[in-house]
């Protein structure tokens, strides 16, 4: 069935996953209010949220299998690029909800508000992925950001959580201002905020470059904040450390994925013909992010903060794909985001269980002897750490390999060398945690008893570890889907 956008009904069909998830978010919020609980367990609301995510996945699969769009000038894209990205967001949100079940109950958080904020944030991510108009990108970004601001500060009994939310909100407001001002300048230069029309104006040379180039710079700054690129990364370690750990996992995986998906569509589709102007800027951002993120992560003594700097470094790797700007790099970016979501949430899930559903036990020293005291969790954490480091046989290695291939095709030799060398550096701080788990004795006063792992969390860890190993050995199927998603995007560009 073709969607020609000739009626509001067709737009409703095109937005089926977003509509389903919005309704689910409202149902979860109302269920939490009518329950009249003051920080009760709220497991049923978590499972209700998972049902909403599953329904949205069904709607997304229906669009993926049976619907195509007619034309490239609509505000909403129904292409495989958007739908593949939706799978990543839904998977990351589902994992985040599951690992939050016992954490929310233990910390006595308001379950209805917590889970509904996750769902509404995912709706914003989906709008960012589907946007063919800069204003839709901005609206999706703000919907996502407001939900995540609230989630970062959600534990009102923890001063660090309140500090994290405030820092994220204040700095995020500046980034949103940069992005909106950039959109205004691009509109002034091209006469449109539609990404396709902007691309046509740039290609035909009718855009006013005196307005366009400052607009591109401001757009790059706004997106760089969301992907934690150096020097726009200063908020990341404090916010990631202060926010509740399940929220940190959600932010590090899904929020970064949404920002990169929108980043790619705006810059490669809309502004690809001025890549000679923004390419060098992103080159330096990528190099600085890879180097600074990895070097600072080396000296961290807190695992949660180390993973924050690790997230910055991974943002630098992903920026390489934008600089390369070819099919291999773009497909590798989508594949990387999928693998990164799985292995990152898995690592944070182990951190949550190790802290006994609290914020304790996140120092590296606290992991001394952890593998022998909790061998199953130790094996899972080792798998995730090896994948984050890019160890052969894991999904993380294959993801970096495809990014590197894209960079080599674009003849980005120096950037490729930086990617490889910084990956080698990352082995130090990832394997340091594994070394503490298996080679060091437990710190004094540590209880020898094994941790009780909730069944739901165990299922997430098992699925995540399985996906990491499966994509490391047999990456063909997800990579083909990612490359197919990018082919749809390239067809739109070629047809403009």
C-alpha cells in the first residue's frame, strides 16, 4: 500500500508506531494515577509499558512489511531507515524498562510517571527518525529531551539525581537554542525547512551561503551536544553518574541513537552538497572525541563514570561514519547503534544488579572477586566489556570493522588510524574491570553470598549477551537490514 499523504488518515497510518506508543504512555500514566500508590512496587505498570512497546513494534513491523511511501517531500518519512531506527529505540526502551522493574520498586519511585516518561521519550526519538522537516526534528528532540530531563532527576531523595537533571536541563536548553537558531538560518538561506527542499536549494546553488554556513555550524553544535561530542561533552559524566542507573543506560543507548539517526538524515540528505564545509568540522570533532573520551576513561575509578566517558568515545567512532558519508559507513552506523544499544544496556544491567538495585558498589574496587562470587553475572559483564572494547568474536568488533571499512572507502586514513589506536587504548579500562572481577580479591567487608538476580533481569542479560555473540559471529542478517535501510535513503537522495 502506498502512502500519498492525500489525507489525514494516511498521515495517521504513517505514524502508527508513534500513535500506539503515545496511547500506551497515557494509559500507563493514568493507571499509575488511579492506583493511588505512593512509590509502590509498580511491576504491573512496567509490564504494561512493555506491552505498549510490543504493540508499537507490531505497528512498526506492519509498516516495514506492507507500506511504502509515494514521494520524498512529505514531512514524515516511511522508509526503511526510519523503521530500522525504530527497532533500535524500541529494543533499548524494552531493556531499560525490564532492568528498571526491581530498581523502581526498591527505590520507591513513582512507577506510572517513570515508565510513561520512557514511552514518551521514545515517541520523540521516533519523530526524530521519521522527520523530513527540520521543525519535526526539533519537536521530536524536545519531546525526547524533556522526558529524559525529568528521568535524570527522578529520584528526588538523591541529591546527585537532582543535580544531574538540573545540569542536563540547563545545558540542554542552550543546545536546543543553537539547534533552533541553526534551523532559522537554514530556512532564511533556502526558504524551507523541508530537508528535501533544502537539499534541492543547496544543489541548485540558490541557497544564500552567508546564512547557510552559520546555520550548518549551529546545527552541528546542537547535534554534537546530544551525541556528547568533545567539546560539547562536559555534561555527560556528571549526568550519567548522578542519574538513576537504568536511566543512564537508557540515555547512553537510545538517546545517543536517536541523535545520530537525525544527525545523519539532516547532514547527509539535506546538507550533503556542502559536506566540503561541514566535513572538516566533524572530522576534528570525531578525532577529539575519540582521543579525549578514551584517555579520560583510563583514569576513572568509578565504573559508571568510566562507562560515561566510554559513551563519549563511542560517539567519536560513530562520527567517523558521518564524515565518510558513504553507504558502507551509513549502514555500519545503523549496525553499530544496534549492537551498542544491546551491549551498553547489558553492562549497565549488571551494574544495577551488582549494586543490589541501588547506586552503591559502582567503584572499580567493588568488583574485586565479583566474577567468583557471582560467576554468571561475571561472565555476562565480561562479554559486554569485551564487546564494548571491540574484541574479535563480539558484535562490537564487527560494528567497528564496518565503520573502519567506510572510513577506508572514503580515504580517511588519519581518522582510521585514530579509530584503531583509540580502540587499543580502550582495552585498558575495559579489561581493567574484568581483571578486578576475576584476578583480584574481594574488598574487606564484602558479603560472600551471591546476589539475587531477578528473573526479568536475567532474561535481559541472557538475550543481550546472546545478541552480542550472535552479531559477532553471524552479523549478516542485521547488517543486510541496515544496508537495505541506507539504500532506501540513498534512493531518495539520488531522486531529488
